[in-house]
């Protein structure tokens, strides 16, 4: 198996990693981050599990990274993403893992955000010989398919010369994430039509590399058992149609599993067999981070009300030190990612030298 230099992968190295996932029947957790604590926890978890990983930012996560106090919200979304990317480029190689650096859902109003980040990657390519990101997502699934595909063609035309990929979405992932999406979606839109996947393949593969979030009942968030009906056979049918029509090898589409939090293990296994190389799990990791601080506060309640115990004078500096409780958040985050690496069968399969 080909080995890759540790750090952020892009271009041919990204495609090598993706092929290893599909050929090996495993996928990478795609983890949304909002700051250095979550980024570092993802890299630590990946190194611990000897797995490669996808680190990604939503527009809201990027804005939070830049700081909610920045008055220009659009600039914060752009510079936050750029700053996070620079952080990952600096440290990932030292964790000894390969990282796919990605930005998540960008709907029609967020197209300028994607274009602005590409501007920064073009500058980075000239100055450093590499783009800032491995890929960007353009989620125009709420618009008509012709606009979705044509605008994806335009953006991919900018990405391809940089060795970057585009992720698109066909069909709609239910729920809402950072202002993108809605709970009020017709059920049929939660299931992608194979013919649409074929159209995307025929038009985008001529320009550069793309991956596809094909909806098969996916929903952002965690719901009661029975509320979400995943149908991975839609992925199977889409792959078969493209293979037959375009005379390709098996599983020609590089598929992404959105809304993976809370999914049944059997459905995850089935999806891996149909060419899924990446699964998003943002909701579960958010809860894990919160659970870490919640448990710590419960165990050290006085330290969050008093610097010194009012009864016996005990100082609580060590307990309320942010490094103490933020580390508990990271540890809880890592524990949930341990589970994800096992579920996606990527443990021990890092390509990093």
C-alpha cells in the first residue's frame, strides 16, 4: 500500500487516500471543528487510533474560530477558515497522520464564502506550492439540479488546477446545521435519484475530482429510533447506473455519508460497501464535548462559584483553570471519536509514513 507524507493531503495524495479507503472497505470520520481545542482533539484521536481523518469547518465554525467579536461576519468566516487551515498545516505532520482539510455545507448564499477561500488557496499555491484546503463543499441541493450542477462546474474549474476537489450534494440532508437546511422537507427529497448522480458524474468528472453526498434518508442531528429511515440501497443503485452507463469500474462514485450521528451500525456497514469513504458525525461530537465539561462542573461545583471555599478556605485555582476543564472536553471528544474510528473500520490504517 502506498504511503504518504504526514500532514494535510491534496491533489494526487488525496486521491490515493480516498482510493485506499474504498479499496479497503473503510471510511474516515469527518469531524466539524470550531477552535484549536476541537482541532487538536481530532488530531490526537486520529494519532491514537493510527487512522487518517477529515477535519472540516462549517461557515459558523469558521466564524467562531475567528472570534464572534469580529464585526464583519463574512470576513470572519473567511479568515477563520484560513486561520484554522494554517493551524492544521502546521501541526498535522507532527501528529503523524494524514488530514483531509475540508469545508462543510455552503448553500447558495454562501457561494461567495467558497470563492473567497479559493482566492486564499490560489495565493497559497503561488507562495507555498500548495492550496490551503483539500476540498470544499458546495451544497446547492435545495436549488434546481441544473443550477446545482452548472455552479459546481464553475467552482470545480477553479479548484481542479489547484489539485483540490469539490463535494456536492444531491437530494437533501434533513435537519439543520449552522443555518443550512430545514426540518420542513418533503420526504421524497431525502432520497437522491440515481439519474441525478449519473448526470453529475458525466459533467463534473470531465473537469476534475468530485465527491458526492447522495441523500439516502440522512438527517442532521440525533432522533428517536424509527424516525430516520436510511436506505443505503440508493447508493448501490446509483453506483450501478453510473458503472453500467459509463463503463467504469465498480463503485465509480466517491460517496459521502452526511448526518451520520446516531446511525445504526448495520446501515453504516452497508454504506461502506457502496463506496462511502467519509462520514460526518458533528452532532455526536458536539454532545461529547459538552458532556466532558458538564461532568467536570458537576464534580467541582464549588470551584465554579468560588475562588476560595467559603467554609474551609480551600483554593480552587487548579480546578477552575480553563486548561483543566477544557482538557476534560477534549478527552470526552476523543472517546467518542474512538468509537467512530472503530465503526468506520479505519483503525490502524493510516497511510502516513
